C-alpha cells in the first residue's frame, strides 16, 4: 500500500506524524510526504520543519491519501492547483482520509459532498459550506472517505484503517509496537468532557486568533 | 520555558512530535529541535526527515530536555560527545525527560543511576545496565527525571508535565486543543492487554531485527 501524506506550510505536525507512525509500521506499506514542491515545510508553530521528499507534480496516485489540518490551510481552501491535485489523487485511492481541519481541504476539493464527516470540534460547522454533514465521533467513515477529529484522532483512525486493510492482528501488533495504551492525566479531550471554562478559553483563542 | 528536543538519524518521529505538540501549545513555551549538527535528520523508517534548527554546540541549557527513542540511538550509547552534551544540558534543566528507548540514552549518560525509570516495554530490562530500576507505568517521575513508555506515551507524559509546570487548567486546554480523547479501535497497547500471539510476534521482530 502506498500512502501519500500532504504537508504544507502551517500544518499541524501531530496530525501527520500520528497516522504516519501507525501506517509506516505495517510491513510492505510505504509512506511518502508530499509538498506543493519538494523541500522543507514548516509547521503551524514555526518551531519545526518537515521535509517533503516529493512535490505534487511527482505524485499522481496513492492507495491512501492523508490530509492533515493546521491553520496554514485556510489560504489553501481556494488554491485551485492543490484542490485539483486532491481530486486527481482521490480518483486513484482506496481510502481518502483527513485529520482535524484537513477535512476542510477535502471539502473545498468537493470530496465531501453529501458525505458524513468530522474534523476538529471548533471547525465542524464549517463543513456544511462544502455540502458535508458534520457528525461527531473520533473518526467517520463514509464510502472510501474517512475523516478524523482534531489532531490526535489521526492515530485512532490510522489503527482502524490498518485493521480494515491488513487485519486486526496486524493493527494490534502496530498498537503494541507504539505502546498505544493511552492514559492521559486529565479527562478534558473533548468539549463534552472538559470544564466549561476551559472550553470557553480554547474557543476564545480560536475565535480571536 | 525553553524546551530542547534532541533528534538524531533513526529516531522515532512520534516520540518527539507527540510531546512537541503538547509542549508547544503552552503560551510562552518555546520548543527547539536540536541535532548533532543543524540540518535534516531522518527518522527510523527513512520515510521522512525533520529539520534540526540547532546543533548541539549552540544549545547548552534548557528548561526541559526531551530525548526521544528510536533504533538509531543504539550506536549513540557510546557517543562520548553526545553523552557529555546530555549531562551538560541536564545540569541546567528543570526537567530531564525521555520517551521510549530515549531512556537508554539518558542511562548511558549516567543520568538514571539509582533512579526508577521506564521506556519501551521491549527494552526495560536493559535499563539495569545503567544502574536504573526499571519499573512499569505510562511515565515515571524520579526527582527531576521523567521517563515515558513506548512511542505514544510521550503525549501523556507531556500533558502531565504541563499540569505540573503551568497548572491543570492549561494542561486541560492543551488536551482539548489537540482533542486528545483517545479511543483506539483495539485494546492491545501493552503486553498485558495484547493477545499472546501478537506479543510474541512483536517480540520476535525486535529480537531478530
């Protein structure tokens, strides 16, 4: 299975690296990081760069396409060349997937029309602009499109995908290999679980920038 | 708080990027990726490179030092220059931390003597060679040293660290921001929970390379 992970300036590193670590652990599966062009791509924090080994022009197909989120993608929502590339690769995929606000990019490319989908909880409603039906959930499968919730949800989605494509034993081996037995010291990972004041504070930051 | 994350050829990307995504989300905290020298560093899979913006010679102190694991660190266990750098930075830190087999590097630097510590479940016993007491657990705090279990455990450890240093409300806001409400589709993230055949398969890969 060939996996293409799109990266762009301002993407969120864990959106991409969480699923990467799962998918690259499957024997025979091969991950490539694809930028608009080859070269260094900086994350949203600016604190680290990842290397895109391939540019969009070099990659025209994939078994799995994965689109991470990140504040840098807002200006890409009207990038015709990038959206055309997403549609082109999607025509070849077994699975087209996104993490966090990566679903906005899939939506802008027209790939979520009349599909149930998810994304970061702060940006769910925006999916309606693209004809999608925003539903909750850690990850949402509709046909060959799987969208995951915010940032860390890509790990869960990728394990699900490995289970579907390579079988549960392989997925369990990958989970054990990365010792994914989560035990967060707080229970505030969703707006339903976090204290109201924390939800308001995080919402305010997103609203006011 | 200044955070220095060491990266080296053959490190495991999620070991570094999981905690990075948590720590970089704290207002005022600043993360730097440090390589032996500046420039691209490839992960253990070879499928992606990260950019070290700083070389060791440029970074002589940190509030938090974080050392990820990865198969590439075996040859570093006798790298005098690197081990001396770890000791030098450790003298300045509030917290010295590791993820996965990063604890082997802390051990080789002499920083785990007579300390309780953890690491990837496959490499726990090796910590005894460095005078450490390998105990189980998602992360283990002993004095100012916190070691985390395999790969994904760095996310939990980093949230704990944010809670300790910046308070529980900030840690909860970070957890909500990265929507860390884990829900893996399988329950095989530790050798106690995974089916015996899966544990044996993963152990055999580690044994036989």
